[in-house]
C-alpha cells in the first residue's frame, strides 16, 4: 500500500504569531518552525496503517527551505521518503494555489491513501484536504476520529456536531484526521539517525508542470486589504473573593442582563 | 438585486434551523437578496423562519441521495446554482461541512474563498480575527463569486420579514460524490446542553477544576445559565472531560456573548479559542493568571466556593 501524508511547517503553537507589514503574509522567520501539531496525528496514523497492512509512507510538504526540517521530523518518526515542494514563487500562495501544488505533487504516483491533519494551527482554514480531493477527483473522508482499512476499502468515523458519521469508500481516498485519533510517537535516536539517509525529493513549481504565474501572492483569489493588532481590551474589574465572589459575579451578570 | 446564496444549516435529526443560518441571512442582506439553499428533508417547517429573516426563496435539494454522501453533493448543487443564478456571493457556516463545501466550491467555480469571517460589509470586505484573536484582518475576494464561511455568533440575527417560497432544484449527484458513502449516523448524547460553537453562553473548566468529578460544579453553573460546557486542553488531555469539548488552538473556537473561565490560566493555546467572546468572566485562584487580562469581571478565589455560590445566586434571581 502506498500512503502519502501531507504536512506543513508552522510557527510554534505556543508562539505569538504576526503578519509582516510589507505584504500581509505570516512572519515565518521570527518564531521557531515546527511540524504542525495536528499533522503529527496524520503521520502517526499513516505509520500505523502501513505497519498493519504493509506499505510505505511518503511525506509531502510545500514550504520554504527551512520546511525541510519538518519533512525530516516526519521521516524521523518513521516515514520512508519525502517530497518537498520549494519555490520562491510560492510565497503568499492562497489555499487555492496550495491545493493545486499539492495535487500536482501527489498525482500519478499511485497513492492509495493521502492523509492530512484536520487543520494547520496557523491558517486554521481546514479546506486543503477537501480541495485536494476535489482536484484529484477521489473520495474525501475527512475529520476522522477513527480510520480502518479492509481490502481495497477505507472506512472512517467523521466527527460531526451531533456525534459521528461512518463513511466508507474504495481507495484511493483523501483522509484527514482529528486530534486524539492516536498518540503520535516521539522520534527515537535511531529514527533521527535513519532519517538523515532517507530520500527527499525537492521540486520546484515548474517541475510539477504548473505555471509559476498561477501560484504565489499575486495569483491569489483573495487579498488582504489591511490588518491591525486587536486593540487591547480595557482592564476589567478584578476583585478578591471574600466570601461573596459568586454573588458579585451574579450582580455583574444581572447588570449585563445575562440573568 | 443579485441573489446571495446562503447554505441553510439545520439539525440533521429534527430539521431545526440553526441560529447561524439566521446570522448568515442577516449578513447576506448587505450584499444582495438572500436566498436559502436547503439540503435534505424538513424545509417545509422552516419556511416561515427563513422568510422572517429575509429569505424570499429557498432552493430545496432533497432526494436523489443528496444526504447519502458527505460534502460533495452540496457542492454539486451549489455549483449548479452559481452557474444558473449568478449570485453576488455564497455564504456558508464555518462548520466542518461548511468549510469543506466552501473550499471545494471555490476550486470548482474558480472563486476565491475567505474562511471564518466575523463580519462582512456591503462592499464584500470580510473581517477575520486571526492568531487567536490577536490580529484583525480585512480581506476581499478578487476572483469569481466570493465565497465566505462565517463563524457562529458573529452578528445578531435581525428579522426582515418576507414570504419565503420553496423552489425544488433538481439534484444530480456527481460520480465523484458517490465515491464516499455515509453508512451510519451516530448521535452522541449531548445531555440537553446547547452545542459548544453555537451557544450564547459557554462555561469552561481547566486545570484548577482538579479532576473529572470537579466538572459537576462547572456543569451545574452551565445548566443554570442554559450554557454549553467547555474545557481547556489541560483538562481534556488529563482525561477529566471529553476531548470534543476542548476550547482552544487545537480544539473548538467559540465566540459567545458570555464566556466564564474557571480554573483556566489562559495560555495562548486556550485564548486562541475564546478571545473573541463578547463578555469574559474569570474565576481563578492565581491573581497572576494571564486569563485575567481578558476578563471584563474577575474574581480571585477558589472556584469550588465561588462557582457554587454563583449558581445558587443565578437560580435565586431567576425565580
């Protein structure tokens, strides 16, 4: 079985994130770049499926040069090979272009499953898996809290606001997984050493057969007009509880007409 | 006026129109003439409410397996409507389904998409609150039919009564949609509380709750206010409360009228999920906890004393 797992390098989850004044894109230099936390679950799920059913796992990432660290991180967890799409022309790409790039990198390689995390912790759009499925014309099984593979079929439990839907499809399929579907493994020392020797293919936009004019900020189908730091909230009323804290909140809520 | 398509989200089990649908109709009126699009059965009972919030028409896509496959049949129908009625915009809720519908529709119709808008003005400029609410961004779609996903509780629904007529649309579920099939729907017990992302009031607990049994105090306060219950990541990671109730960067984003944070320190992880709440009340033992920076009203004290007293007071005042 051939499994692809798409990952993104994002600013550290715990860091303050900012936009760059010159072009309104995310400042990816200032904070540490890490493997998107939600993609760790995708990598783990890919590894578990490959371990259970046999097969190999390829990590696919689009990002600047330093995103190579993120590809290595996934390789050190146990993935077999990497594809890193890196091109200055990609800077400022919107989700539309990103999905086109990923689809081009994935297409024709015979992947049975293409696994994503449910969202990135920076953009938080949650649209890329669906867009990639749309472009590839294959089944979309997303927001999975459980994935099982049987023969040529894959079945998931899709988290919904009322519980979950059980959804099944024949492979190939795009799958996205939610947090807590599994416990992502930590790379072992052996894994880290082995990752250094694993093959990573670095590709530019034209090598994918795409037009550089169709990606990047100038080609985006939406544009930032302006942005600003949220004005700090005026300081609220903070009181120490002297036995009447609950009653004081109740009075405040009454004033605010919540009660 | 050009029509503005609004995906009418409703409860899968009983067909009840979700509040976010009324919010979308309210926003749609700024951009054109709101027209609802309904998937599945139950639109008949919704006509009056949709009309009350300004929808003159509801396109009804029912039958032909439209609800048997995830996401894609909705894209098939909406893409056909975009071609037929040339809408000024398409508005969908920022739910999992809504975002995926928006993403695929954008690719299919050659349109730009803006997710998680909290406001849209008459010229189509959307406001987004990003990076956990620390940055406010204004953006605009520059290609095709603007597609927006809008967060719940972003605007107050405003009535604009009109008569709503149902117009059935023919459904042609595409072959690609049929590649994935819903074989079962499992409804988890919600204990009668409102849904976390839709709730007007959210009461949350964190590390300070101390254990699973401590959440009964949080739940009692929530029930006295008709609120949803949330939890910080510290609490869900510790297994004190089910994971689907996690509010934060890697959990749900909520934007209620009132958010009551109990025993939550307020790390970025958590603030990212609740910073746009209108009014924030905090109870925490630690006067230095960063969550107090967000508080409109805060009490430094033991939540096991403050919260039960608050619950009692609310019940007293309600009677």
